[in-house]
C-alpha cells in the first residue's frame, strides 16, 4: 500500500507569502487553461456540427477533454510539489505539464487547420 504524503503544513517552514501567492496564481492560470480547453471541446461538439466528418470532430473533442483533465490534475500536482519545495528550500520541480499541453494542442491545431482548409476548398 502506498504511503501517504505528510500534510503540507507539517513539513518545513512557511515560505515568504509572496512565493506562496505566486504559486497560487500559477495554479489558477493552469485552471483557466483547463477551463478554456473544456470550453473549446463544448463549442466544437455543439456549435460547429459541419466542421469535417463527425468521427474526426469527436476525436478532437476527446483530445480537448483529455487535455482539460490532464491540465486540471497536473495543476494541482504541480502546485503541491512547488509548495512542498518552497517549504523545505529545495529547487522548484520541473514538470511534464507544459510539454503535454503543447503536444496535445499541436495535434488539435494541425487537425483543425486541415479540416478548415478542406472545408474552404470544398467539393
């Protein structure tokens, strides 16, 4: 069975409040990004029914929803890891979240761009 991490307040010392607040602002920025991804998925699913084949559109919606989930979960994990590092005086951790987000959005942008070009060229 996995060991639970000690509660945040029980490790190290309270860092300068400015660093904690900056960490929270970064967390909120990631959450806004996740909400934008979710809004994009909802818009693509409900507002643009003629954007290419339904299968491709549904795949794009699924990718956006998965990215929104990953960013939401990753935002919390990143916040927790950064806060713990601040409390014990370690360097801030480097995460995979930016690379995952960029990779997923690159796929969405390429496929959506291809769909738009195909629609514009028409039959």
